[in-house]
C-alpha cells in the first residue's frame, strides 16, 4: 500500500510540472528575482567627441537599448556592447539599458564629459634676421577630436616689423619684438604661443670665386681662417684650399672629380673622389700626401668631416647599394650608425667634443637635421613642414645649415641654442651655410640670378 501511495504522489508531482511552473524550457514565465542586468563602466570621465565602449551583462533577459536624450551623443551596438560617441559639450550624460524580462531592472552608465584644450606651437621659437628681409613662421595647431577647426591669430608686440595672418614676417626696423599666435580656448579665452624676434643690420659678406672657375662652393673653414672649397673648372670638380689670397688645388691623382668636405686646424683635408663614373671613395690629405678611406665592404664611401683629434665622419653605401649609413672612424676603427627609423643617414661634421651633425631621410622622404652625442640622434627641424640639413658645428655647439621653406626658397641659418639666425646672401636665389669655426665665422655659397654658384664668407 505504501508503495502505491508513493507512486501516486510521484505522478502528481510530474503532472504539476508539466502543467506550468517556473521552468524556462517549459515555456512559463521567469522568476523575476533571477533577472539581472549590469553595465560597465558604471562611471567614467572622458573627452567630448571620443568613443566609450560599454559592455552589458545579463541573466535571463534580453536588452532594451535606450533612446538617448537630445544632445547626449550617439551610439552603435554590437551584441551586448555599445560604442557611445560622446557629445562635444561639457556635462554628465547617462546611458541606461533595461531588462526586457523585468522593466524595473535597469543599469546606467554615467560619463562626465570634458573638452580638452586645443594646443598651439610656433616655429621657430626664436629668430634673428636682417632688416629688410622676410621670414616664415609656422603655427602648428592641435585641435582635439571632433572640435571645429580654427584659424590662428598672429600679432606683433614692438615695432621691428609686421606679421601677416599667414605667418609671414617683414623685418622693418632694427630692434627686438615678440610674436604671439593664438587660438580660442574652451575653459580659457585664448591659447597662445610666442616667439622672440631680433632684427639686425646686415652683416658684411665677402664673395669668393676662384679665378677662372665656372662655379665656386665654400665648404669649410678652420680656426686660422683657412678656407676649403670646390670649384668647377672645365666641367670637372676639384677642391682647393684658400689661405689668404693663395689657392692650392686639391685633386686626387687620376680622379674624375674631387670633392673636399672638411678641414681641421692642422690643415688636414678630407673628402671624396670619383674614381669611376658614379663610384666614390673617401680620402684624407696631409702634407705628406693622400690616404684612401673606405668603409669595409661598402660600395661607395664619402668622407665629410674631421675634428682636431683626427676623428673622421662620413657615410657609405652598403654593398647592395640599398642604404646610406653613417660612420665614425677613430684611428683604424670604424663605427657605423643609423638615426632611428631613417632610410638614409648622412653625417656632415664633427666637433672636438665628439658631437656629430648631419641629416637623415625619414620613411616619408623628408630630410631632417640631427645632432648626435653618444648613441642617439636628436632631430633638429627649422619647422615641422620644412626640410632641414645641418652641415657644420663648432666647439660651442653652434650649428649651421640650410632649410627649404613652404615656397621652396632655400635659406641658410646659424643656430645658437634655440635661436635661428637666417642667412641670405643679398639678392641671391638660394643660400646655403656649410661650416662655422670657433670664432663664429661662417662660409657657404649662394646662387645668383643667372644660376651660377659663388662662395661667401662672413
């Protein structure tokens, strides 16, 4: 009898289960206590215009996604995630999801939106130029994501010249003045950057053209004022040393062309010679004659500088003729180097402190100047949108070189600290400064209106 009763009770329990109950698989309603919904992050602080990824976690329910309040941004959803694009207005905004199985159960993310300030920089930060000349300043703007573009406002304090709203400065009076370039801020009225300007009387330049030469380029100068140069005579290039009024030819025996590149205080000259068409080898010349310098295993070697300790720098083309790499030679030891990320590295000078200067070509094909002390190349740019090459350095760390502005005009410079002194030979089409000695004297060359090259010393 007891067994029959147990059987009947079991049947009754099965019958009740089949007729309803709380099982989801049986088609009945969920127990609302088992419905859960949450969102992550619950709170955060983020910049306007950026995107915040929200993740919704559920149990026993689908998600009802919100209709955002006007001005609260927009979102796209993918499964249990939503990417919320925040509005460009400060404030705290809410994103609330609801459990479809129990509308009383919700989860809310609260995001405090702030607007980051725009940023502005001006290049160069300090400039010296001759009265009557013109120079470009470059303003670099950083406008945070989603914020409207702005146009910089240019102003000059002082009466040394005028500035256009395109950053073109005209030097009109000797003296000092200050440049301010500004844009509108979010929390403050203006975001500004400044540059110092000095307008000076033009220095005295002496033109140097080797007698009979078609073109003359001055390349180096030592502390005794001995000048190194290259000239074209009869279509071929050859070097010369100018001491006082006397020219001494430097021509590697049997070379097609000879290009001198550096001279130290002992009048030791370094350079390169073309021994076959487009094939080059370096050399060093002392009073006793010429010595070849060739980076081991290279296709070409160009020697470009020497300091008073006899340390030599230059660059070489690898055996596959795929990349130009820099090198330093101390005694018989060669040390190769590349500037980080460079497609090509061209050292052009070295001072007695061992600082190497030159230029490198980046992955986009732009040229940047560099200074290398120790193992690291530090990029040196006149501005972010110009090409810059550094060709010489003295023991005080003053560097010289040239840059190309946005109009394609090539101008020389002397850089002392952060100040760029612009060097333009009067009425020249192009000016390049190539070397500076420890007295601050510079040499270089310019192109005249007929397309001929002339050397100059200042």
